[in-house]
């Protein structure tokens, strides 16, 4: 079995057509068909079936493609590690950061660039339901965000500091001047929250359920935290966000924390990366800078 034949098979599977795959690879269709037959002989199993539109994977072919995708991630890791070792450079760092931690990244990243001025990078801002699959697929090197109680499958996580999520409202909201607000007081309120798969949204729904109340009435679902806070400040909608983020924008948007004890949620913040995979020197240095900054971040 040759690695080249496996890669050719993956391209055929992705295109679903030998001719289109041969064009993408710069091979002739007969040469690509010969490679497929060679791989099938090596596997002692049929990998594709010919169809009117091209080819369709057999069950064995489907299973092999899943393994090939994992192999590609491993090979990319090997290539990046070899480049770092042979060229002595930091390389390209791909970071996923959450909406509640994005304001904390520049300080640590600036310190990293001082030590590695040739470093290039890519930063995406999203939630874990988007970033963890990208991490597993090798599209990200690490995530800096909320971490769950138990690590995601195939991932390692390191706790850096804690943050607390709270209910917030416009300073003009009818509940804004109360010294205490019960969760039952919120039944008739409407909310702007992130996507249902996000951990903090699940916490709000769980708290309402545990209190024997109907689910929160979500008027606007939006992932960008600043957008939610702006909407919250300009309307009577409630939101649920990290206290540190709320304090950063409260003076500008005239927001106020509502003292709802049943909904306060202390969450661990940290870094997540793939277990048993190559972590570049740049990624390790960034984690170290975040460790150093963690006590200060916790006090913000």
C-alpha cells in the first residue's frame, strides 16, 4: 500500500468523479484508475462503485476515507514539526478565541511577537461548538476560551483562571434598581442569547428548568457578544455574559448587572489543544504568556 495511492483515493472520494479528480491531481484518468485498482488490491476490498454520475464509496471506502482524513491531520503535524526543527522558526499559529476572552489575547500575543517577530498567525472568534471540531480537524492549534468540567474527547485542557457569568440589562430596565432579583421575576422577560449549543446558554435554560419555570423567551439569537450587549442596552431585552466583559463595556453602553443569584455561573477559562499531537513552540510560548497573565486577567 502506497501513501500516494491513499491520497489519490481521497481526492477521488471528495470529487465523486475520476475525471474531475484526475484534473485536480494533474493525472490522466487511466493513471488514476490504475492507482485505485492498485489500492483495492492492496486492501483486498472494493472501495468505489461506478455510477452514472461518477463514483460512489462502498462501506469500506467510507471507512477508509475517515481514516485518511485523520492521517492528513497527522501528516500536517509532522510537516510543521519538521519545518520548525529544520528552519528554527516559529511558523504559523492558528488560534481560536471566545467572545469573553478575545480582549485578553492582545497582551499575551504582543509578548509572544517580541520573542518571535517572524511569527505569523490567524485568529478566529467563535464558540466552542464551532472551534472544537476545527481543533480536532487540525484547522486550529489551540483554543483560549471557556473550558468544560470534563475535557472534550481527544483534547487536553489547562485551567488558567475563573470568570463569572451574570444577567445584565439596560440601566433603564425596570429591574435595574432592585437589590435582589429572583429567577421567577424573569419569566415574562425576553432575552438576547448566543446559540443553543453554547455552554452559557445551556446553563440559563437548565436554571429555568430546575426552578420549575418555562424556558427563557429568546427574542434575538446572536453569537457576537458585543452585538448582544448593544441590543441589550438599547432595548428591554436581558442578556447573559461574563462579568469581566460586562464591566469593560458597561460605561459605554449603560448596562447594569441584575443580582439574580440563581443564574450566577462561575466558569473556568483556559486553553484547549489536541491530545497526543504536535504543539508548536509558538503555541507553547503563547500558553506560557497566558499562564503568566492569568492572575491579572482574573482580577479584571
